[in-house]
């Protein structure tokens, strides 16, 4: 796989550099060259950034690309729009939230690229799907009016719309630590038998407000309702996606030492705030 082939020319800084990376003015996706010695390239595909990114989910793409660069990898971001062609060499796939109308606008193209996405998922390509794209990676989404929008069945979930929105901060316990985010959805998602959730709720309503779970994960495909955007607030989640993108090729992920003090402080303060609210039985 060519995306992780090393570059022969090192950067100005050595491995493990903690230099910050700015979003390039001419490319707000965060794509760009590595910080320090170049260790390879990570190719990120962002599905439908115009139609399915209404709650700041584009920030996940920026955070992933910029963190890859800080780890010493060039980051290439490909924005996939309806009618365009998916690249043949992909390392991570991201998708965001959108309204029912946005789901309608992408449904034909999603059906066309669905077999390719399913094959990439089987091959171990990590994917993070937020809110509306999480729903479309399930079997189907039935709107509150009864209209059915078919999904890809990559995740064993079904979603039904209702008149009650689930809005507010979320604390999620996962196998890679506490994750914080913000939910805003009217869809109620049910997991099939054997479908693992992304995590269990410490605070919030999650998949359906009843079963205490949030999201779904199968192999390296993650679905969740967490906005925020979720990745900048949870660097461990970013590193998990990056590490998994290398694991499928047999290459070694070589992380740099990155100072996450500020991100950790922000997340831990939110964790404690939501834990306290849950213990006291109050909303925040």
C-alpha cells in the first residue's frame, strides 16, 4: 500500500517534535506536510462535507489530519461529493451529521459507492460515522413520517425518527477511556443482537434514551451521535483510528510525543462535571 511508504526527505525538525500545526489558509481541511521527519502519508476521505456536516463535524477531518501531521505523517484529505470517485487507496474514512434532506441528497451516490465502502470496511479501513452517516451505515432510517431511507448495513443498527430530540452533553465509557461529546438527534437507534455499542453512558441519552448505550462498533467501523466535534476533544480516539489504519497494512505506527495537556484538561473537567450531575440526578 503506497500511502504509508516513507518519504526520503526529512523535515526541518526531528522525530517527536511538539510543534503546533496551523490549518493552512488555502486548505481548511487540515491537510498538509508532516511536522518533523516524514514517516509516510495518511489518506483521509471525508464523505459529503457539504450535505452531511452541519454540526461542525468537518472539525473531525481537520483534527485527524493535523494530528497525523504532528505525528510525522503527511496528511492528504479527499472530499467525496455526490458523483465523484472514491480513491483506490484509503486509510481512514469520515462522515458527519445532516438533516433528512441531506440524507436524501446523498442516498443515490451512497448506494453507488456502498459496495466499495463495505469492501474497505472488510479490509480493515477504520471509519468514523457521525449522526446521520451513522444512521446510513445501518440497515435503514425510517423518518417520523414513515418514509424509509435505506442504508448500507455495514453496522447492524436500525433507526426510527420521532418527535422528541435528544440534545445535550454526553459522557461515554469506552474501552479506550472516557469520551465526551454533544448529541443532537431525533433518531432512535436500536442495535441488532450481537452488535456492540461504542460505549456505555455515564451521562446523556445515547442511541435511544433507554438502553444506556451509545453508538456502535464493528471491527474498525465506528458509529456515534457525538458531535462537538468529537475528535478534537478526545485525542485518544484520533490515535486509535490512526493506529488501526496502519495495522491493516502490517506497518508500524510511529507516534510522536504530543503535548495533550490542554485537551486532557478540557475533557477531564467535562467528565467530572457530567459525573457529578449524573450522581446528583440533575441535568446540565
